[in-house]
C-alpha cells in the first residue's frame, strides 16, 4: 500500500538526496523513501523502547465515539 506524505528538508539535505538519487539512478522521492525505511529498520528497537517507555507511564484510551463506531461496524454476529 502506498501513502503520500510531505517532508521538509533543509537545502543541504535535499542536495545530498539529489546526489544519492542520481548515483543510484532513481528519483529523489524513491531515494528518500529508501533512506526512511533504512533509518526505521536500523532504529526499530530504539523506537519500540521509546514507545514502550511512553505507554508504560501514559494510559492509552480510545475515545467513546471511536469505540462505539467499532462496535457498530461489527454488527450482530454470532461468535
């Protein structure tokens, strides 16, 4: 599944991305996508640790309206 998003880069970072993309003969958006994927993969355990730390001290609560919408989507099904 593809999703579009906007990312702001300073001019030096953009120029580095242009050079990297040119060397790989791919577009700048493809290069940036690859860079983000590599960053997330290489930092996945740290990201997970930070999320775990955050949610260990903050309660995750689903709003009543969202909870009701989820129940409504289920309908009356036999389990």
